[in-house]
C-alpha cells in the first residue's frame, strides 16, 4: 500500500515543479487517478508527458504498491476545472 503523499513525492522527484492531485479510485490504496500539472510538459506530446509520470511511478508499480493508475497531465496555463475530470488545480 502506498499513500498519496508518497505518490506525490515520487512524481515531484521527476517533475520538480509539479502540482499533483491523487485520488484513490477504489479505497484499497492501489488504484489511483493522478493529475499532474507542470511547465515541463510544454512542447511535449501527451504520450511523453504520461511516460514521464509513469517512469516516476515505476518503483511503486514494480513492487505492487500501485496496481493501476490513470494519469492526466496538464500545462499550467490550461488548467481549469472541467466537467469531465472534476479535479481542481490552482495554477
């Protein structure tokens, strides 16, 4: 089991300016939705943004602390609450 704080730390090691929101999707502590907002994503393809986050989470995925993850990435200038994601990021 991994905490949302630990997930945020893993992401911020790879993406130091990241604003990170973590939602436990099942309540079991191993299925998460993660929203990451960073200037580092500027000019990168969506798949490359997601790979950066996935690589940061790899240790927790390899040892089973994270079983499943949904990743959403945003660039700070485009962060707004939308009806489809329901997440708030101040940016």
